[in-house]
């Protein structure tokens, strides 16, 4: 089954270019030219990935994703935007984005990032001395199997699938059985000790493993 992508882009030429590029790669793409149109599409269909511009008619991309996350929609999201200031980028990750591409960009760059995200869904992921199988949830460190509890596994899976991408605090809290900032700090400390992941705290933005 084709992976479904919702693309929010009000620039007709760029939007059509990206649609043709992604469809040629085998993706099913729905193009929305306003925030309201994208919101309607997200309620009517289920998508595997959102690609949102920010400055679009009606509700902007940031507000749209914020409302989707508040409705418990956890669909991975990439922002593409001409806004390059740190404030806009920080807000994009704060509302739940996994990636941010600054305009102008080569369309092929977006395709590379999209392919990489979907490739990580089922394939075994190798990172330094760690090897993780998402299907079986098996983790090995230096070829030795490591047992993770349910919460630890959810946190680890989120980080290992998004190396070098910012993970927001809210996304991590969703992995906990009883979410709280103190519980999150304890869980992340334990995860670092167990796996050796170098988890960095980007204050007011989120966490990242590089």
C-alpha cells in the first residue's frame, strides 16, 4: 500500500512540483493550498506524513499542527518554510514537528528526507554500537541484547528513529505512564545509562541525540 502524504503549500508551482516528484517515487499525495483545506483533509483521511508550509491562507501551518497535536494526531510532520529565524524554527519543533527545511531548497532534498523517514519504519536501525529492530523491538549493544521496559522502549524508539532531530518535551511525556517532568528526567537518565545514548537537552526546544 502506498504511503499517504498531506502536502500544505499555497505556491502553485512549488506545490505541483513536489506532488509530481513524490508521486513519481510512489507516494500518494493530497495537495492542500490553505490551512482550512489541509485541516479538512486531515479529518477526512489518514496520512502517514504531513508536509506543511507555515505562511499559508486561513490557519497557518504552525497553528494547524498545534491543533492536530491537541487532537492527539501524532502523524510525523516536516515543515518547509521561508521563515529562517530561530524563533519560528523553535516554535515549529515545540508544536510537534520532526523536521524543518528552509526555503529555497532543492525538491530532491525533501524527497531524500521523506524516503529516510519511511525507510526507518521497519528496517533494522544501526547507530554507533547499537542495533535496533523496530518490528521485534529487540535492542543490541555491542551484539549483546539489552532488555528495556515498556516506557524505556518507547522513549528509545522515538530517539533512534529521529537521530539528529529535535524531540519535543510533549512527545516524550506521551511515552510515560504517569507523565511529569520529574518522571521524564528520571526516565531519560536511566535510558542514557542503559543504552549510552548522548541525549542533549535543548532548553525551551526539546531533546536531541546527535
